[in-house]
């Protein structure tokens, strides 16, 4: 991925890339109200804070009741690009909103997302091909989110096959095996981890997940999410979508254990940054 000035490379065996999740009005009343009012200052604040916390890429989503995504998403993309220099991930289920945002986004962003639904494959993938961009593929289809790993892996194969048939290279497909809450189903993490390993082994593609979903509704969420992230990264997760400020050290710890941080330089540097920030308060 690229912004106007920066390049980020995602790949298996490389340091884990962090996609900042916080420019998303779901569950964020202040951001949702600002977007409805046409006020992009909160989105800018979140962008600056996430990059300062260590985000490599920022996801930008404006989907909320009362927000015209086709009009607001390109404005949000422009607003965020004015204040940070990291690549962006344009997040909408509406093809017209994606197209409007792509027309103004600098660099080479990620399109988020396509699903295994026929309508989504038919509408989103040609847009991805037209712009020559990477795309996130969600392992759900007309039946919803599958409970079992087998069906998620089958949908991942379907998305990759359709993308390649259009000339979108496999290296530009990022699969999301969909993290669900352990509070609702204590076996949910195991199913996603199994699907993640199989997608890595069978397809060899990059993978993202909204990892904080794993701890939804439970106490001490950063600790639980961090524990899950270590397992998921070992299983094949390469670019999780997370609240970077809460889980960056957990991700750097996983990379260190997996031999992706020579002499622990990234881990030590991040620790020192955190110590300085605390001392300066």
C-alpha cells in the first residue's frame, strides 16, 4: 500500500502491519454525531492519534444512520489524508461510496470490502480491478457468517478464484476470517484460528481481522484481545484491524517471539516511546 509519501508492505513472515480501526462510527457516539453534522474534525483527531500510537494504515468508515456515505466518505478520505501520511483502507459496503472515495484518495489504498455474496463479487471486484488495488474479502455470503471453519475457507477460495479470474493477483487479496465474540460463543476463537491457518496454508494470502471483536462484552478487553492476536499472528494473520494504542505492544511481542524483530529493536523502541509518554504526562 502507499499514501502520497509512504509505502507499507504486507506479507507473511514480515513484521505485522497494524490497521487502525477507530475512524468508524459504530459504537462511537461523538464521531457519529460529527459525521451527521458534516464535521470531520473528530475523524482528523482519531487519525492523528492512531498514527501517533503506531498505526501503519488507517481504516476509514463513515457508515452511520443519517450519513450519506456517497457524499461523506470522499470528504473523510480527503480530511484524513491532509493530516496523516499513512496509506488508507476505504471501508464501505456501498459500491457508489467506494467509487467516490477512490476518485479522491491519494496513493494505493485498500478496498474494504468484498464478500462471498454474488452481488458483492459482481459489483466490487470490477471496481478493484479498474483501479488496480488490493481488496479485503470477508468470509461471509448470502447465508451470513458461517459457524464452521470449513465454510469460511470455502468462501475464501471463492473470493480468490473470482478475483484471479478478473486479473486481480492473489497477492492483492486480503482475507478476513471474521473474529466473533467469546462472550457469545466460547469456541468462536478456535474456529477463526482454524480458518486462519487453513487460508494461510491453502491460499497463501494476507489476512486481516477485526480482532477486538473477540473480547466484545467481556472485561479487561485489551489483555484478552492481545492474547488472541498472538495466536492469530502465528496462524497467519498479517494485518489486523485494531485499536492500535491498546494492543500494539502485544503485537510487537508476538512478532518478537516469532523471530520477526531482529535484536528486539522494534519492541524496545516502542517500550521506550511508551515510557517517555508516561514521563511527559
